[in-house]
């Protein structure tokens, strides 16, 4: 009886040892958790749950972003814009882009034709549509990258304070590269963005990014 118990324990232990690599392989084969897609609002604009909850006071949003250890990005969009949809449903859900943007930036959306009250960095209280016009947003999406703190934007409009502006939607490589270029503050060194793209992608990765 005792020999039978020993045999049973030995067999169970062997099965457990054999199962461990299989379990590890199965776990490794599991795909990573999917990044949630944005939801389409009643205004026709796609929004992500991780975007900044905002009363559209740009100074307040800049200060919130800074308190989060991030910097503010403003995206001007409009209903029916296929390029806005591309940014939200293709680019912002790409795992590499999603991880980088969420780590370093807080995002606020402004409706090109919106009537919600909005306050510019210079203190002007207006509406979304009037601020978008003031910011010379002729295309959607227009993506404005704010300085890292409000002191560098005090007294300026968001457009004049922006360290970079992306007019329209680009491919994943160029899109991510501009977020990197801003986060690294390459604009302070005088490095042209296209040179950064060239050095980062053409030389470093042996190929031009897909625009």
C-alpha cells in the first residue's frame, strides 16, 4: 500500500513537471490584452476613455497634465472626418503609439464646429468653433502640442504657444515620431523634425516611414 502511494505521488509529480513547460508555452502564446477602441459620441467624434476629462479651460488642462507628469496635446476634430477617425481608431490603438502617448501626454479634443464654452491659454473665453478659427485650424485633425508648463505659454493663444502643430493625419511612423520629437524637446535644440525622422527611421531602421 505504501509503495502504491509512493508510485502515485511520483507519477503526479512527473505529470506536474511535464505540464509546467506546456502551461508556460500556452501563456506565452496568449495574445496581449486588446487596446479598447474609442466610442463614437453624439457629436460624431471618436473619444478614448483615457483622454483628459476637460471643461475646455486650456490653462487648467495644461496644469493638470503637468501635475500628471505629462504635457498637453489639443486635437481639433469634426464629425465625418475620415482622418480624425484614422487617428482615433487606427493610430491611437496601435500598441506602441498607445503606450508612448499615454505615458507622456494628456489629450483634449475640441470640435471644429462645437458650441461648448472654451477658454484659451491667454484667458479669452469663447466657444470651441471660435477658438479653432483663432488657432487657424484649417484642417481636421489639427494636433497642437503645448509646452511642458504654463509659464512658457502665458499670455499666448494655444496656436502661438504650441511647440509643434500636426496638420492632418499621417502614417504610424511619422505620427509617433512627432510625439517623440516633442517629448524629447528636440525643438529646443533647433533640430528640424524632418532630420529627426530621417535619423530615427531612414538611417536607424533602414527605411522611410510610411506617411
